[in-house]
């Protein structure tokens, strides 16, 4: 029964975009890391055999929860031999990718990120400023944490609506994003 529910969840993913606050509160672990490797393997889930991809991250900084020098996240899907299991909306990672990850239920859920792909924020070098900036799951520069969830019908001020951030506000730096996470967690020390 559990395997059937697990697999049916993976077939059709509908995700309500979480807000920044919801992501930070729900996460068991929030960290900044770099992908150092991945491997796919067959696993038994109930009476079914499915493919999982294990992605190993070198942790640069842990902002919530506990982690060692590396973290391995388990995602449903991947390729083993000539067999591929594709799962809609589950993010894919490449060696060298840098990201902030909001982790929830690693090893329990089909995707261990809060809000599936929403729980991943990439880090890339901004060509204009030369500094590292934060980008959303679709590669857009993040300018304010209020954009998270709100621009996609997320909750803002108790209502679901679009949010407009002034265009002159530049991309959010990695350090600014870390500070916003720390600040929120200090004001809201609830643990999942």
C-alpha cells in the first residue's frame, strides 16, 4: 500500500510554492553546498523496484540542523544501465553545482527538498558585479526573499497574490541570503 502511494505521488507532482518563511520553518536542514558526485541505484520499495539517485554535497555552511562535512540527498529517479526513471519536477544536479538546499524528509520522501524544486537555490557568479548571487530553481536572480512563493501565487500578507520587487534592486548576494535565513530562524526558533 505504501509503495503504491509513494509511486503514484511521483507520477503527478503538484506543488504549491512555499514562501521563504514556510521553507525555513519546514526544513530539517538548511545548508549551502557543492555537488561532489552522484550515483543511481535500484531499491526495493514495498513490492516494487525503483531507481534512486544519491547526490553527495560538500557542505560549505550549515544554517539549520546538523550535518557533517558532506550530505547525501536521495531523489527518486535516475538511470541505471539502460533503464531511466524520470520523475516530474525533481531537480537534477551536476558535479560542481553550488546551491542552498532546504531539506525535509531525506530518505523518506520522493524528493528531500521543501516544495520539491522550490527548495533549491543555485549559486552563480554575477557577471556585472563579480560576486556570487542566489538564483531560483528556474535560473532567475533572486532579489528579495519576499519573491519566494509570492511571484508564483505564493502567500504574501495572508493572501495568495503576485509580488512586485523594484527592477532597480539588484540580485541578492549569497551573504545577504544567509543573513536573511539566520535572521528568520533566530526570530522563529521552531524546529520541525
